[in-house]
C-alpha cells in the first residue's frame, strides 16, 4: 500500500493565520497539508528559553486553532527532537514539500536546520523557506537594504483563504507530556495575553488612542506601559507580521492627527528588522563581542554582584524596581532595559555574557536577532556605537520623579518620602524608623558607589573604543552592517 502524499507547513515564529506565505503556498497545492509546531526539548532546555516564552507560544497556538476550526484546519503540537520527528513523518508519509519561514535564530537552531536540510534531501523532499519580514538571507553587505525593506513593507498582504479543504489524516505520536501541559496552561494574568486576536486589539488601541503620547512617554517606566505599542511579543512570536503592522499604521485614516508619534513608531519597526539582519549575518554575536577588540577587556567575575542584580537587591530602587517589574510582567520600556544592561556591565563591571541570558528569559518579547546585538550595544562592546553609561539615579529622578513606579514594584518603600525615594540609604536611622524602612534589613545598601564605578567604566570602555585596533575593526563592521 502506497504512502499518502502530503505537504507540511512548519510553524515557527509565525503563529498567525493571515499574511502567511507558507500557509498560502500549501493551500495553493492540490494535495492535503499538515500544519505542525514543534516543542523541542533541546530548545526548551537552552539557556535563552523560559517557561513564559513557551506559555505565550502555546496560548497563541490555541487561539490560532480556534480561528482554524471554521476552516477544518489544525496546528498539531509535537514534542520531541526535530530530527526524530521529521524522520518519523518521512517514514510514514510521502512528503512532497515542507513550507516554513526562514529563522534568524541562535547557532543551535542554525545547526539543527543544517541537519534537517540534509535529511530532507535524502528523502527527496523539498524544503521551501520564505523570507521573514524584511530580513534577507545570505547578503554580504547592506547595499540597497533600506529600499528592499520598504518594498517588502509596501507589497500586498497575503490573504490566506484556506480554500484547500482536502482532509489530512494524522496520528500524533509526539504528544506533549502532561507535566509540560500543566505548566503551559499556568500562564500568569500579569503577562500580555497571547495570540492574533489580542495582537490586533493592541495595535488598534495604539493607533487610535494610546499612541497619542508615544513619543512623550517613551522613556517613562510607568507611562510607557500604556503609551507604547506593546506589540513586541506579538511581533516576536509572529502573531503579527511587520508588514501587517506597517500597513495598518500607514493606512490609519486619522494618521495626520498624530503623525509625529506614529512616524516615530514606524522608524522602530525599521530598526527591528535592521538588528535582526545583523544577527542573521553573524549569529556568533551570541557569544563574541561585535568588535573583537573588546574580547581583551579584563573583567573579574563577581558572583555576589551578579546575584544582587538578578535578584533585584542592588540597593538602587530604579534598577531593582525594573528587574521585579520584568520578572512579574515580562516587559519594561527600552530605556529601562538599557539601564539594566549598563548597570550590569558598567557599574558592576561584569561580562555581558553573564547577564544576557537572564534578561533573555525574562523578556516576553525575546527575539535573538534583537536581543544579542542590542545587549552588546548597551554594554558598549560594538565599537561603532556611542558608549552610554546610564546613571540609575539620574534615570530615576528624571523619569519617575515622584517614585510612582518604584513604590509599585518595591512596596517596602511605600512610606518613603519623595526626597529619599531615589536614595533611601541616605536617610538617617531616625528617618528610617519613621518611614518603616531599615536599610540593610528591609532594603539593601547600595552594592556599589555609582559615582566611582561610572568614572572607572568610562575610562575603561572609552579607552578601548579610541584605540587604533578598535577603529580598524570598526571599518570591517561598518562595511558589513551599515545600511546604504
């Protein structure tokens, strides 16, 4: 008896039903197609992955299956090693094509895909990978990249109609373990809700209402939580394509009433693809400094410093409040993310590699192509970017002057008056007793003196940046990654 012939759509970071090229390609064929999503133990165990990422994926997939139900479609969730899963599928089914988006992932996914490519060739199966957003595979430089990006953004959206009603019969032998299922279902209500439906709700409310203060509040830790787009998790996991967001904002009929803010937002969509393009061209940025001269930077690993940063016990309220907020909700604004990285790398003088995975796990919107280049940019190891050493006290006073954000996430500081909220360690013992906050007991003393550490970091990092070796390396970096 001959094996049935089908196509497979492999969903990755593209959990949506519309503007989806792989699904459209399968739908246009005259044979049935199976839609799959893999939960891979090796990827789950990797140091950049956390339960909140998996939960967001899972709930977005559940919502997608609800939308698919009217089309008689379903995403099958499979648990196991990708090689084992595909080898099993290819042994039991005649697979003509596998359709997926290209993935700008970490080296671990890159090496997995090399092995899969070899397996598919041996099985006489064609793997068709489509370009994801504005990120172009295998380019040697950025000549014409901006124009190509714009062309992609302005090209027609794919309308997925699901006209292919041919049934596919599939017995899932790679079911998710019960323990994992229980964990996936236990998603915190403090995190953003997952899925295409919620993505469009956030997008719509941003362009119609919330975005009016986008530019004004973008640096404020409290106000930015509502005035920013908050679309990053949906874009990172593909509940929305960049093109969908771009065209929705561009076509908004009242755009003229808030042109500056929305144009500012569109610029950041461009940056999004720009940074992923960097990582697509050089995924080793996960492990090595963008400018290799910074590998010569001698740093002493301090386990206490690292733990106090991770555990939000640095003694600097804005740093600690941001870390706790991030742990609880999976999101803080860009400036506060940059401050966390700068504090770790500059004031604590720790190697960026000892902090990069901690934040990767906490960010609900974790995207490798953005995370590693951005982390290095804030750490000051790119050589080509200005080194910004954030003073957490200055950030606190300027962007949370009344301590609203601090008191929300550090309730032990709720009685501290405004004059001390940014530096509670400066209260006298009598004042500490009066305001129910004993430094060293209820809240820690500062881990370092940022006045001193800032000066040291400035000398060290700028000293390397100004060196002839760094400047020479910068020329290579600019030739490969600067847009033209």
